C-alpha cells in the first residue's frame, strides 16, 4: 500500500505550514475541497467588468482586422525590407506563453513536482487559449486570410501540394498538433472534475450540460485505472512536444539566411524563452486568482516560491543565450553578423534591446532573494515586466534582423500602425475573454488531483482508532 | 445485475472491506473513489491497463503516416534543386514526429474511452453522487443467496449505508 498519512485534526486551526507528506495543511477533507473550489464558480461584479473589458478589446481587434482586409496589408505598417512585423512577433510571443502550461502540467507531472498540483489547471487553460490566440496571427498576417488552408496537404483540384521542406509547413503541423494535444490533455484532466460539478450542481440545465461533458464518469476503479495510465502517456507525449514546437517555430528564423537569425542556438534559446515567458504569464494570472478567489491556502507561498525558482532558472538560460549570440557573432569573424549585433544594442533598435535585457535578464535576478520570491506583489509586478520583456525579445529578433540585412542600401525602418496595435490589443482581449469564461464555468484547480495530495479520511491511524475530536487513542488497535 | 452497494467514509475501512470480500470469494467487485488511491488499486488487484497498446499502435501509425505524406508529396510534385535529394528524410522527421505525437495521443484517449466504456449514457445502478464528493463506494455482485453475507461483511467494516440493488 502507498502512504497512509495521518489526517490533520479538525479542531486545529494553526498556521499554513506545509510539511513532507501534507502539502496543504489547511485543507482537511475531500468535501472542503469540493465546497471551496465550486464556490469560485460564482460570478462577481469585478469578473463581469474584466470580461466586458476583454470583449471590448476583442472588438477593437476585430475592427482593426476588418479595416486591414479592406485596405490591404499596407495598413499594417509593412514596408520593404521589413515584411514581418507585429503579427509574427505576437505569434511567437503567444506560442511561447502556451509553453509553460504544458511544462507545468506534463513535464512537472513526470518529475512528480508537488508544487504543480494547484497551479496546473489554470496554466493548462492558459496554454490552450494562448495557442488559440497564436494560431490567429499567421492568418492575420496573410494577404488573403481566407486561403489559409492552402498550407494543409490535402487532395485538391489544383493538384498543388505544399513544400514539406518549408519551415512554414512544419509550423502548420507543429501548431495544430500542439493545439490538439494540449486541448485533449486539458479536457481529459477535466473529466473527473466535471463529474464532481455534475454531482453537486442543483440547477437542472447546468447539471445536464455537466452530465454531457462528464461523459458518464463514475469514479470507478476501472475508470481511474485506465485514466491514470492514459494521463501518464499523454504527459509523456506532451513533454517532447513542448520542446519540439518552439524549436520548429525557431526554424522559421534559423532556416533563413538573415543576419542574427541563422544560428544553431535558436531552438534551445526559443524553448527556454518560451518557458520563461509562460511562467511570467502564470504569475500574472495565478496571483490574482488566489487572492480574489480566496485560494491562498491551496496555492501556497511555498508553491509560488518553487515556481519563482523555475522562473529564475529559465531567466538565466535566456540571459546566457543572449550573451552567447554576441559571442558567436564575435567569434564568427563575419562583419555583417557583427554589425547586426552592434546595431541591436547600440544602434537603431537599442531601445527595444535594452527593454528586453532589463526585463528578462536584470529584473529576474531579484528572485535570488527569498524574501522577494515569497512576496506576491513583487512577483506580480515582475511578471508584467517579463511579459513586456518577452514580447520585445521577439521584436528584437524579427525587426532588427530584417531591417539591417547585407546591403546598406537595403536597410530600412519599421513603424507599426494603429492597426497593428489594435490587433495586438484584440489578441489580449481574445485570450482573456476565453480565460475569464473558463474560470467561472470550470474548476480553476484540479479537484481530483488535490484530493490525491490531501491525507485521505481514515478510521484508524497507525492502528489506533480516531476519536471524535480528531486525536487518536492508544488502545483499541484494529 | 444484482448486487450490494455500500458507502464508506474512510479509506482504510474500504480497503479492509474489499480484502474481506475477496477472502470470501466475492470476485465481481467495483470501487468508487473521489480520487485514485493505490491502496484501493492494490486491494482490488486489477490487471494492468491496456491503454499502452493503443498508444504504441497509434504512435507507430502516426510516424509512418508522417513520413509517408511528405515523401509522397515530394515524389508527386518534385522540386529539383541542384542534385539534392527530392525526398529528404531529415526535414520530414519533423512531420513524422508531430504526427506520431498527434495520432499516438488521440489513440491513447480513444483507448482509455474504449476500455473504461466511456462515454456512457446512464450511470450504473447504485451510483451515488457522494462517491465523487468525499465517500468511497463498494459494489459487489451478489445474487439473493449471497447478498446477506456481503451485507454483513460490509457492515462489519463500518459501511455508512448498505443497499441492495437489482
């Protein structure tokens, strides 16, 4: 048998100090978990205000896109030689945001990292909605967006097939696979929790909806046996998938002969950056959730501390990659490459590069301090800086590379227009609209997995019966 | 199917009840638990899940299909570039890998659904919403002749409620 842990006596109401074998000391039984997590589904005025703002932002984005379709791509500020702009920057940004969710839900699951249990559901939702957002940008970037499906190889009357050696085709496979697998993983993990909602719901309409979504789940040993196995294999598939997707996205750049792009360091550099930016976004969403949904005793300071260490580690990897790029340019002896990197930090685009360096390399160093790692206000502020810094990291990769290629007569500038910013704002509206809808319809924490880490109700502890007040007697061994 | 269902409030009572039932030769036993527990899995002694076979077959089919599609496209619509291979397996590994993950994952989920008999339109007779909330349930198949014996075992181990179901 596995652990037979001692339950925390119900009359004790001490500080929330986690110990080995009991990560959530303030959570006393299974019913408390159901009660407290289901209570978070009740909408509040603040939630309606946020949802309204997100929908407004989305409408601004839709309006901007409509204008762009009518006027053509010139409305988006593209100007030779810079024909990739805010849309590609935002595409890479949103794919990156998606990575932390799968890292937390799949990779940390395989590593049995305890701190993931309470934050993985929100992170996974973030992944699915971020990839849904990312998938819009290549379509927005097309002159004829209604022909996006031409990239998918299917038998067609034109007898034309896409080139499978093109990174753009690899992107289609990688992003669609990632979206499908992360959404499947997300839904499969939700099934037992939806069954809890079905069993506890009193509204007949919502009960029917939950019953349909729960697929008749009954919590039987047979279901759990196959479920836990399938979940393990899905995690095992999702783990290399996380690493592959941003590697494939990095090939969009690394396969091109553009100075600053054509580098073998790109795949690990992009993956580390993606995980770093995703953890930043996890902090941005989980800190308000734990505060406003009163879930501080589930997402403990210890959990945030552990996630902050992961953030610090990935920041260090990203910082190392930034510096390595300069070293490689210096050692290459290639004047074009050297000129490009000089221009990046001291030339035309210096402002964006320094935003990137300060937000992604310098500010996260504060996480060496345990006091700041355990300060939720600082973690939230830092997460905003990380989000900004990581958007600018992609800006620094895309724009200076294209605007400063081999021939000086080709060099140019780039000025995003209100259409770019409108669509960027719309993408945040789209993402947060789905996320806000999710957190009030579905449990924001994995009920069944939290039940796994809480000591189960026991009649006899260490062979002694438990009395009504939670203590156990010395006699009466069973 | 006729049988007896019992609700338990504690994990150890449930485990002891299952062990006792198995000792008394009750073979068709199902447990309902709010969260997966190794203790219950050990007590039931169920065989290993066969989901892994679906994963393996799906993954192999996916990787095969993932290589076949670009190779077939290259052969059908050749892009000849200066003596380079028309069908080059190295870049096609990306598509092969992605489709391995995609089809392998989907077949894993399909396998889970097929083996766990999901989706099901009606819940089993005797299922109680308490079993997802906080209590443990034990169902044991027993005809009218053995039902009193099963009831006695379940009550002896502290069942909160025991019901005969048909």
